[in-house]
């Protein structure tokens, strides 16, 4: 079998890759270099920490930059640039002492780089899609909305190695938030010199384990070990290649052919086949992620709650997850996935316990109440991502909606993942597939998506002042039990309004060559290359 010829780290593997793809990577200068080939779902639109928005970008950015906190091999927050820190009694002031380290050009990394980075993130000129994530920082929202000057931001360099961050409210999840790439420092001296071109391979400087070497669009991104990284002595791999392979079938085939060492996904329907074909490769683990569909509430008829609820009720999640996708996903009736921290009993849609037949009948009634019928058919387009199991699920979604009544006619369109998310952010859709993966292990990271202030991340453009006020109170509540109850009330309110359709809770799936060591399955599906190596 082909399995006998699989090589994780040899010149043979590199040669196969070079022959198979006319634009593949060049042969390594050092034949003994430890090189990892990673499948990476989609083409990055950027590698700028302040402009990125996808997990496929995070996989690369997190190998190049280190924030105050980072992740260990199990995906848990651990100190990164923070050598030590203190927190005020009210939880509003955090003071960090930084480790002594340098950018890859030898310039020291200082607290001023953090100040510069966070002000840049929040500058309207940057147009970051993720700026709202750092709104817990004092005055962050005001600065982002140009209601305060950048120097009002609660981030202060008390010295080259001392950084103070003041918060709007206590944030028990703050260390986890500080592992997110939006909070990473960037080299102020490089960004100021090169502007938007600072991220190009010839200009970029990093403080993490790997530095960008080349980026061949729609092919691969290559990084190499950064000798100036503070923990370089514990880094094993010399080079990483990340391949933008959107089709999971193509990726799993390349794993079987020995052209990829790991891929961060595989077709769920092939799980049994892959267990037999690639013994020891298949990795499946619970995940803090939810797939949900967003309604464009700015356009008719999706401004009508009855229409939204009807279309949500009419989807047979159990059939789609268990018989179509077959990836171990769990049917979802809430936005927040089970198992997330500080949220023991979440909300759920009020009709979740009805039989599917009862739900479909009620869906038809709701659509007729909204004015639809033989003389006024309901027609719309459902757009879905081109990656993962989404193309497999789409025909089932279409079938369920068209089965409500003869006068419901739904078309589907597959769109490249990055473009679809751009359309969602721009409001250029009717109903769009999407998903959310926790940036940190707290329910608020999901619920903030439905706040008015979430901006482009609030794809449905849901705006409920009562919801916003309740979430603002959540952010200021220090009693964790009361805080969880408030979040449950907020989520229930949002689910009753139904601006989104929760579909399924995710599991993370990966194919990992058994020769790759250091890969630890974890709930956030974060696997930094600095922890990986090859068995001798």
C-alpha cells in the first residue's frame, strides 16, 4: 500500500512535492533540515495580526508572533512575553513585566511596541474586523469610534519592560484573550518605515519562533526558524510550509500520498475509510466552535422574525449531522457550544424538543402568517463556504427548506470561504453559512457577536438595545454564578429573536502522521509548530 512509502521528513517527500506541483517549494538548502508540510484550509488574505480574521491565518501568525500570553501544546494560555504580572484588587488594572527579547532584526521588543500595536488595531484607518475584541480595555471603544484620542487608550508603557493595561470591567478570561493575535505586539520601527508593506517577507520582523520567507499566492506560505526567538533552543522544526488547500478531499489525498505531514481537517464521511487506510493518523476531539447561518436582517423578508424562526425550525439538524456529514458533530440549538467555561447551563431555542414533523408544520404556518403562499412564493439564495463539510451539508439544507411547501424555492451557491466571510461582513447576502471558533474559553466570546458594537462580526446586523445593556452588565458582574445567569438570559433573548440559525457544534478533525510528535488534541484546535517535531 501507499502507506509504506509515506515520509514525514525526507528528501523523498520534498522531491515528490516538487514533482507533483509545478510551483511547489524549492529543495531545501540544508538536506538535514527538519521540514513540516501543513495543510491549512484556505488562502490567507493577510498575515497582519490586525487585519486577519480566519483560523487559517491564525495558524501562521501564531507561529511568527508572541503576545503577553501564548498557548502551550494543549492550547491552554501560558505566559509569553509576560515574565510576571500583578492585578489590582478590583480586577481593573494589570501590570506586566516583560521578558528580555528581540525582534528578528535584533531590535529589543519593548512595552512601547504593545502600546503602538493596540493603538494601531483600534485606529479607524486600520479597518480591523476584530477591533471590538479588545473593547474590555479602557476607552478602547471610544478610541475605535474616534470619540477619544489614541492616548486615552488604557495601555501605558511605564518603562521599556513594564506595561500597564487598564480595563473597563473585570475580565476573568483576560489571559486567554491575550493569546489572540489582535493583542500581539508589532515592530513599531518596521511598521512606521514600510506601512502596509511591513508584512512582506523582505520587510517583516517577528518575535516568535518562525519568520516569513516566501508567500506564493494560492500555493503555500513558507517560514523558517527565527534564531532570535527567546525559546529557540526548544524549537525542533527548521521550516514550515502551509498549503492553502480548500478542498478537504484533496488535502486528505495529499496526506495519503505523503505530500502533507498534517492537515487540519478531513471529510467526515471518510472517517471509517481513513482509519483503515491511514492507521494512527485520524484525530478527532471536542471543539469550542459552532456552525450557524446568519440572516441578513436588513433585507426583506428576513426582517420578519416569523420567517427567520420558520426557516430555522424547518432544518433537520439530526439528519444532516448524523447521516449526511457523519463527522461527529452535535445538532445545535444555541450559539454557545456545550463545555465552554463559566457557563454551566446555557440557553436553547424554545421549540428544540418538538419533533421534526411538528416543527415543519409550524414552519409552514409561520410563513403563511408572514404572507407567503401559492400567490406569493418565498424565494431566496443560500450561500455556503467551499471548505470543510459545508458543501456536503448544503443540498440537505436546500432540500429541507424546499420541502416546507411547494411555494418555497431555495437556491444554493458555493463561495470561496474568504470571499463568503467578506460578503457576510459587508451585508452582501440573504442567508449565509458561517461559523465561530472560540478566541478564548468564555461564553462572552460567542455572545459578543450579537452585540450591536460587534460591527462587521455581527453578520446578521442584529441590534437589540436590551441585549446590549444586559451584555454590558455581564461584563461588569464579578459574581460568576450571577454572570452566567445573565449571559443565559441574553442568549435566550437573542435566540427568541432568531437572527441566526444555530446548526451544529463542531469537533476538530485532523490527519497527523504518527511520525509527527508534540501534537496534542485540544478543545481550541490550536497546534503551534514550535511544539512539533519528528520521531527519530
